[in-house]
C-alpha cells in the first residue's frame, strides 16, 4: 500500500468569519491510498481551536506515522478495526488525521469489493433525501443580506447564524429571517464567546428572540459552567468543541438539555462519529451532523454515510455547500444541496466509494 499526503487550500468565494476564526480558504489535508491499481481518498479539516490540530501538525503526524501505515495491509474491514484498536491512544490524540486515514481505507475497501461504503461497515445505503441547514457567518451587513437572500431564494427554512455578539445586530438578523420565513428554525453559534454563565444569561435576556439552540456559548473546557448554564436558561445548548470524544458526553449532567454537533473530521472519522451518535441517543442527547467550513465533497459523502448508519435521524445536517463556497471542489460529481437544502446521492450504490479526486495532484 502506498500512502501520499497533501495540503489543499482551495480559496473560498467569500470569507467566512465567526468569533474563533476568519477563513478564506479550505485548509484541508488529503490522503491518497494506492493499492492494487485503486486510488482511494480521505480528507481531514484540522482546526486548532477544535482538536488542537493544524494542517502542519496533521501532515507531520501522518509523515511520522506513514511507516506504520505502509507496513500494514488493510484487506478487510476487520483489519482496520484491529489496527485502530491497537493504536487507539495515538489515533485518539490525532482525530482529524485519523479521520482521513479511515476514510481512505473505507474508500479503498468499497472500491475493491465493488460495493457501497455502507455495506462495508454494515449499514444500509440510502440516496436520501438529506436536508441541510443554511449557515451564515458574521459578515458585513450588506454581504449578510446577500447571503440570506440567496438561501431564501433556495427556500431554506433551517438557519444557523454565527453570532455577532452585539444584541441589536443579532436581533435584527433574526427578525429579517422570521419576517421572510415565519416558520424558520434558527440557532446561533457563539463559538466559545463568553467567560461566565451570567454573560450568556444577559445576552439571551436582551436578545429576546426565538431561537431553538445556542451553540458553544462558553470557553472551551467549561463543562461545569455549561451544566450550570443549562439549568439557568430555557434555550437548549449545542455542543461542538466540547464534544470531540465519546468521553466528553459523560461530563454532561442533563443530556436532554443539550444537542451535539458531531462533525466527522473533528470526531476522528466515520466510525467514531457513529459510535458517539449512538451513545448520545442512549443518554438522551439529540444530534446534529455538522461540517467544518471548507469541506470538499469527500467529507460531505462521509457525513451522509454516518446519517445512513445512525439508528435515529439527526435534527439537522450542515455542510454540502460545494462550489457555492469553494472556488473548486475536489471531485467531478460535486455533492451540494439544492432547492430547500436537499441533497440526493445516486439512486443506487453502484457508484462505489467515498469519491474520486478530479484535481491535478501537482496543484495539491
């Protein structure tokens, strides 16, 4: 087996900003696995403010770990499970990189066996429909209005807004959506903005607008304060950076007051994300299947694989922007939502694997 690693930094058509970062390109790591004449691909979107990984640290880990990968044959799904269990601690410390490795292996196994990836992991293939949320960053008002108009024209009714923090600005944006779409579902993402429970309470009291969830209101690592906050406010709390590993879920006192935003890249791959979702359902959490901004269609496909494998549907799904955000995607058959936020996969699973990169490798 031959492994190659690349950095991919396709530019965005418009910069995406929130409280923790501003991004204008993809910042992605790609893995190419070549074996028996088959090329298989994996993708990771490392984010330092999420798992502590960057593109550079991810590539460094993969280069250091490549000898171990090259000395191992993954001729079956069981081979990967045994390997993953043996290297559990190492891989758990490199979640985004693990995601890319696993995706490439699952992609390879589905292609060599001429079946869907769902069949490889014991799930049932479904072409959808998959329903996606509108995600709007904290941008200048003129641009915000243009982005909302674009989503509104596509008849999307589920919105996630990156919080500005100025109550008047956030309230006005919510009012614009509700005035245009009375039945809209709206959630806000604070990206770890506040230090204390009181700051969050004061903001929500001043906002006085209909939202069904507030994502990551407190600084990373604030499980005690998050539990306090869940008892002090009526709005459900969405966990993202606080829910990267399955053990994180045990830090929450009342799961019914929390929603998990599970992203394949930050959770260490398809199998870890599925396991987290199932454990979450047992404990009483609800689940959103999210995406790192800038994902290509490879990770979009990986997320649909998770949804197809889950025992319950997610309450929302994020991502699938494709070339509506990226100047160019990696694959020929781009996966991106259309009218009403709907995405369909091919009607049958005859299109094997996670995807095939249709991009000049010299440009990676």
